[in-house]
């Protein structure tokens, strides 16, 4: 299964909210993922994107194995464009 995702803009704390989508744009999972910080404890957007990409690979495998059950939601125009990053991942 191919997985797309969006990362909500980082505000503060240790995590970012991530929404995982299937190829049809239906939400299959929402979860928080640990953000990545540089040596000065400043949020690192590039490293966080890499981390979320790794998590997305695991989500795709777990969905294929039936370990995770998708929560299907149809995307709305409101949710489109609110994310700071998005990517497509295929295991």
C-alpha cells in the first residue's frame, strides 16, 4: 500500500501531528510523531520530515499486515493546504 502524509506545522513541544492518507486521499491514520531537534534544541524540519517518512513506511507495512486498522475519513477542502509538509511513501 502506498501512503501519503501531511505534517501539521510545528508549534512547540516534542511531537508533530501527522495525517496518513491512502492514494484516494482518504485518511487512514492520524498520530503524533516525535519531532527532531538539532544540537541547539532547535526544531529541524528536514530531519523531522525524514523521521516521518520512516514512520510512514512502518504504517504502510502494518496496514498491509492488518495490524493497524484504517480510520477512513474523506478529505475536506479545509484540511487541504494546512500542512507544512507532505510526501508519498511506498514500501
